[in-house]
């Protein structure tokens, strides 16, 4: 097994040696800096040499906005979008706008959605849906939840239609596919604040800007999954379509799209989850709803009420996730010729019946129509009191105090200061060496260019602090996540349980992770790291379990027959074969950490996220894009490098499908 376990020995000698030379130069530069002999220009790029990228971008955006008339066009679109959003708002929570059609009673929505849940996934799904909507109403959060949903029901279908269309175009045209791929890579790594400011400038503060930002944010996975699904369609199926005389449109409508149904519906699931995540975050640009209420409660440190709203967001996320996943696996129903119409559409009729019944009931029973603050079962105040009591318990205070004093002061802050003390060229060389050693020459050149651009942006120190938070959180996540995943992977029962926990945790909107961090650690560096850590641990655990479970049984049996102990099997057989899959989890953990570190700016940081949040108060579109691109370039560097290593390793081990 020595051939499979030794990764570095398979690297070309020149590549490994060059990496060592780059690291040696970086160490030498840092040592000279510590001795005080390094010129200031080599420690940090002088301001005079920093290009005014933000200014150039502002000029470009102003040209597009004013001279090309984009601003006038988007304001016209805003008017159309406002009509649609007013309609959904009227229906769902009774916003007093034309047309005055709503609000629909909460019981009617809950009952009809429960019927839909039963149709998609049986009684368990129906119970989950009913519980979610009843909880939302009974704790007095129906109106703010419907404010969120009124935007979601517009943004998700729009993202689906645009994503599906662009996915079909990319599948048909290699040129469009090549053009879209790098754009999608950047869009998927841009921090969410970079989506918000352009939406505000072009589409006004509030629901319209929230809907636009949410739609754009959710489009990329729909494009990717549509293209993937259409590319995987069997040639035999297509040939059968040709033989039956289908036109190009008929072939697409009746052959390609039905054959790619599973991938397209997976894309729909991702669109829904990204829309829900983003529509909560649009609270930063005046979007009312659950996100705005959560932001207000956390800002006033009402953690009990924050927790209650967080539970509502989680329940909605889990419910929408489970329903869309059930839609993926549910096969279309076929009926014999002559089956009555009511039998074919029994679920639809039951849903309409439940909807009409509760609409009528709501006219006579006030609670069935709306639950006010006095009738709600909210226990936010009691939770606030309970949380304060818990945090004042001596051992809790001692533990959190020790962690703040020791981990924060003795580990995190010194590590941050060390990274900031490294000269910019040395830091770039270290990242380049890492990319060269792990991914190869192309990845090294990419890393060199990307991090050099970050240095030229003028936001180097803020970028390093962002990277410090990511490295710290992912390192601690590895320390705790890997042992948990390895232990769980030993039995099928515990693997399934932990994967279920990961599935659930992955549906949590990112804001929710800030609540325990603030509760335990207040406004400190450790709170930031803790919130990122929880979010980043999910993919690490998931892919470690998946990697260990996919190790071929015959390889494990061979190790057992040779007398290997459990630890020897793990170290010498299972982990080396699982590493390529685990690397994908590690990569996703880094991507999640880059996303979450921007959210954590709400806690109070000194990184790019904090600067991005400040841009929302003005119209600094150029600065906003420069900051967002800095985050994207750093994230893409690690993404491209780690995925290249994983792919190469799978080829070497013969694990590619």
C-alpha cells in the first residue's frame, strides 16, 4: 500500500523542489522583515502604486447606468416587478396595495400545503408541512414569514426560468458554455453583499431589490444542473426520438427535458434553498420579513426571540428542502385510458377543497384567519430570561470566559498578527507554493495572478484578516469534525444518523449560526470563528463519511486477511482511498467559510465583510465590486487547487467513474 499512501513521492521532482524554493524565499523575506532590514515597499505595496480600480469601475458603471440608459430600463422593470410583488404581498399578508385581494387565511395555506406534502411524500411529509405552518402562525410570526415568502414565490420561479433557458443555451452552444463557466465560477464565490448594492442602486431599496438580488444569486446552480442533465441524456433515447419524426423543439420538449428531469429538479431544489438563504440576508437592504426581524432582535441582543425566529427559518428551510427533494424522486403517475378526471387529479381537488373550506371557516372564526400578538404562543421573553440565566451559571461563565481569554488572546489574535506580519510578496509566494505542490503549474500561476490582484486592490490587510478567519475556522473544524466522522463511519446506523444531521444543518440559513456564537462569546473574534466553524463542519463530516463508506470492501477484506488492526486499516487503507472524496469536503468547507465570514461581519469584524457591509450605506459600487472580487479570487484559488488534486488523486487510485 506504500504506493497509494505516499502522495508527494508521485509529484514531479521539479515541482516539489520549486515549491520548496518558493517557501524558502518566503521565509527569508519574513525573517528579514522581522530583523527590520526589509524595505517598506516590499512589506506592503505603497499607496501610490495601488491602481484606482474602484474609481475605474465607478466610471464604467456610471457610463452603463446613465449614458447607455440601463438605469431608466431597470426602473421600468422595477415598476413591473413591483406590481407582481404587490400581488403576492396582498395575497399572502394583506399589503394594502392594488389589487386588494388578500390576505389568504393562514389555515387555508397550511391545509393546502399539507395536502401537497402528502402528495409528494406521504403522511410524514404532510405532518412536517402542517407543523411548520402551524408553528409559524401560532408563535405570531405569520405576517413576517409571508413577507419573506411573497418575494420567494416570485424569485424562485424567475431564477428557474432564466437558469433553465441559459442551461439549454449552454448545452446547445459550446461557445456559450465556455463563456458562462468562468462567470458562474465567479458568481458562486462572490460574497452576498456584492449582489445587494447593485440591486439597491438599480431597483430601489426594499422587496424589489431583494427579489432581484435573490434571483441572480440562485441562477448559477440551475444553469449547471440543466446543462449536466441534458449532456447525460442517452444517445439511444435521442435516436428513438429522431426515428419517431420529432422536430428539434419536440425533441427538446418530449425527449431531452424529461430524460434530464432528475438533474433539473435537483437544480430546482438548490434554487429554492439559495433563494430562501438570500431572501433572509436581503434584510440588509430594507427587505422586510424574517431576516429583518432576526436582524433587529439580534441587534438589540434579544436572543430568545432571535432563537424563535431562527427556528421558524429553519423549519421553513427544512420543509421546502424535503418537499423539493421528494419531488425529485417522485416519478410521474400514469393512468389507464378512460380513468375519470377526478381520479387523475385527486390531490389537486383535495388541496382546492381544503383551501376553500378554510377560507369559508376563516370568515366566521377569527383565529382561523389571523393570530394576533395577544393570541400567539410566543415564549420569546421567557427564552430571553432562560438564556440569561444559563449564561450566568458559574461554570458556563467560567468556560466561556476561559475560551475568550485563552483561545482568543493566546491563539487567535497572535495567529492573526503573525499572518499580518508576513510581507506581501512572501505571502503570495507561500500560496503559490501551496498551489504548485498540490495542484500543479497551472494552479500555481493562477494563485500567483489572483493573489497579486488582491495585493493590487489596496485591501491586502483586510483580505489577510478574512483569510485568517477562514483558516482558523476550517482548522478547528478539521480537528473536531474528522474524528466524529471517522467514528460514525464505522457503523451504518451512526453514518445515517450523522448524515441526517448534516442534511438538516445544511438547510439552516447562515444567519442562524450567529445566534449560539453571540450567546456564548459575545462580540469577539472567537464568536466569529465559532459561527464559521459550525457552518464549515457540515461538508467535512459529510464527505469524510461518504469517502470512508465508498472504500471497496475487497480492499478492506484483503487488509484484514493480512492481519491489519483496525487502526492500521484506517491509516493505511481507508483514509488514503477516501482522501480524494474528503478533499472535496475540505474544499466545500473552505467555500462555506468564505461565505460565512462575510455574514459574521454583523458580529463586528475588521475584514472585507465589514467593509462590504459599509458600502451598502452609500453608492460605492466600484469599491463594493473590488471587495467582492478580492473574496472571490481567494476562494477560487483554493477551489481550483484542491479540486485539481482530488481529480488527479482519483485518477492515480483508479477511483474515477
